[in-house]
């Protein structure tokens, strides 16, 4: 539910920013369907903001009950470029992808080997130290 609220906040900020540039923007297409265990929505504005999202409740009634979400949104920036984001939000958190988003550098091979070694050979506790 928190990710759904965060996503709606993102859409609201993008919409507010675009309306600052185009105070006459209106919604030209909108669709929504909300059920107890799933939802979907989409919209498009006259100034080319678009968004769509769907979510489904998983692990119903269990301790790890959550909502799995997938969606996308796009808008035209002040530079005239179209910015698009696709995302999923699940037990792994919010995971956006877009050509304009920064990507973390790859983990160096020597670090990966070190982590694998530590996992395979955990340090033994010293005398008097708890395991």
C-alpha cells in the first residue's frame, strides 16, 4: 500500500509540474477498476502525460500479504524530450527503469569473489565469543 501511495504522489508531482507549464491541461482519457484484491488505472492528459498501473494482492491472509504492482508513466520535459518510466513494486521494493535514470556501476569481480568466499567460509568465532 505504501508503494501505491508513493507512486500516486509521483504522478501527482509530474502532473502538477506539467500543469505549471500548461495550465489548460485536461484529462482526455481515464480508466480505473478497483476490486478488493486487484486494481488498474490509466490516464492521459492533453499535454501528453500518460500513466497506467495495475496491482494485485498476493499471499492473501498470510503474514507476507502484499501488493504486486507494475506500471509506466511518461511526460514531455521542458526540454521537449519524452521521459518514460516503467516500474514494478513488490517485495523487492520499487524498481523503476528508464533511459534517463542513473544506473549503479557494476560490482567489480574481485568484490564478488570475496563475498562468495566469505559466504562459503564464514569466520569462526573466537574463544569466549558467541556464534
